[in-house]
C-alpha cells in the first residue's frame, strides 16, 4: 500500500511541477477601463463606446463572458481568440430610455488571462425627453 501511495504521490507532484514550468499566459491590457458619456439625450436613444485592448501575453486570449450590471447595458465581445500582440475591442451600449438622471454601470469581463476578471465602467447623465 505505501508503495502505491508513493507512486501516486510522485505522479501528482510531477504533474504539478510541469504545470508550474509553463509560465506563458494571455493578458488583456485595456487602453482605458472607463468611459464618461457626459450628458446624453434620452430621446436620441442608445449610445455606445468601444474599449480597446491588446493581448500582451504569450498565449491566445479568450473572452469567456461579458456581463453587464443591468439590462440597460449590453456588451459585445469577440468570440474568436485574440493572438498575442493583436488588438480587440469590447463594444458597450447603454440605453437611456426611461432612465433620466445620472448613471454609473459596469461590465465584468471574464477571460483566460492572468487577470481572470476585469471591470469596465461607463457613466453619464441622461436628460429626459
């Protein structure tokens, strides 16, 4: 029994050590993580902004999910991997209809990168119809 335990323990250690040796990773480096729309007119409808990023890591970057803090905000993100050194963008659209006054919203981005979660923020003030 102890011989089997030793062999299993040794195998687990070797797998763990080999995983540590691979220090390559993906990393999304955003130009900016916030956007201020300023004053917008409710009557003009939705407004959008782009958050551009670069994969500054060594492996392809996958955007796994982008979740907005409320239904009035809609993120769009690339479904294909972003190669190292290449750029991508996340488009965030805010609908001001029925939402007069100041707003602050966030979008949580989940990736396979070193930093698994990044939060993007938008804000502004809606002038009612």
